[in-house]
C-alpha cells in the first residue's frame, strides 16, 4: 500500500508539472500571437518610431518658433499692436484666429499621437485643447465684427469671410458632436464606432479649410495694408507695392508658408495609419 501511495503521488506531481507547463506555454503563445496581431494590424508603438518624433518636432518648431513669432511681429510691428479700444482692435482678430484654429487646433490633433495613458484621459485633454481653440476663435470673431461696426465697414462680403464663417460653424458643430457622442456615457458603442471615421474626416477637412481661410485672410489684409498710406515720421505718406517686396509683404509670406508647412506636417502625422492609437473603448 505504501508503494502504491508513493507511485500515485509521483504520477500526480508529474501530471501537475505537465499541466502547469502546458498552461504557461499556451499563455505565452497567446500573448505572443496577440502582439504579432497588433503589429500586423499597423498599430506599433509610436514611441519607437524615429520618423514619428522627428515630424512631431518639426511641426512643433514650425508652430512655436516660426508661426507664433512671425504672427506677433506682423501684428505688433506692422499693424500697430493690440488694443480693444482704438483702431488696433482689428489686430486681435488675426492673433486669436491663428492661435485658436492653427496652433491650438494642431495641438488637439497631435495629442492623440504623443500623449500616453488611458484613452479617456487623452479624450479629456483633446476636448479641453479644442475648447480653448473655440474660445480664442470666438474672441477673434467678436473683435472683427466690433471693429467693423464701430468704423461702419461692411461685413461678410469677401471670400475670406465666407470661408472663415463656414470653418468656424463647422468647427463648433464638430466640437459639440464630439462631446455628445464620445463623452456622454449613454451613447451606444455601435453609434460611436459608426461616427468615429466621420469625426476624423470632418476634423481634417475643417483643418484644411482653416488653412485656406488663414492664407486668404493674410493675402487680403496685406493687400489692404500696402494700398493704404504708410506714414514715416508722421509727415511723409509712402505707398508700397507688393511687387517691390516690402518687409511687411515678406513677413506675411513667411508667416503663410510656415502655417501651410506646419499644418501639412500635422495632417500627415494625424492620418498616418501606422501611428494611430490602438483601438480601445
């Protein structure tokens, strides 16, 4: 009986060891296969891509070291600065519109690529950045309409104004729809899955419309500015021609080029399928 009992214990131990090894091996294979599936589905970790971080750095340098300084130089030096009470109220408009719809909008797109952590945290940061963009945009609109009303200028007659109003309305609707669909808990997952591709496409479509609107606005403003009288020492009136490449025209050209390049890089980073976050709730 003692020998039989020992044999039973030995067989039991061997079976336990065999079963344990089999389970561990299976779990390892499942984990490895899952990792391979993720890699094959085009969702590698962005943090291991040198090209990704290089483009992110290029976009941030263009936005913060080119667009922002050139914008302040243009508004402060060539347009006379910022004020809410005198003739420089209009200058608040290009400042706030570029800050909101170019710089903050770009950061809202990039945050989905560079910010690690839970998806809900990224959603909150994405929504807060775009909400800040909407605040700056609203201030810019108030500034230009107030300036036009105070100086009895007509409103909404140019192509720039039509494009701009369309972009702002679409941006506001996109922001509201994104909050309702992706933040409210009672929205079904099937609805979110259906709306997500539309939400992404609409976001980049508005982004492209913003680029066209900003460039048309800069071109319109520099045309008006160069045609008006430029006073030197408050005595001599000088008229500049755009074809003569005055400093104001060069600054505006560089600003527009920096805006186009930065938004193009941000769009490329945003639509690159290999750099998307892994699909999760």
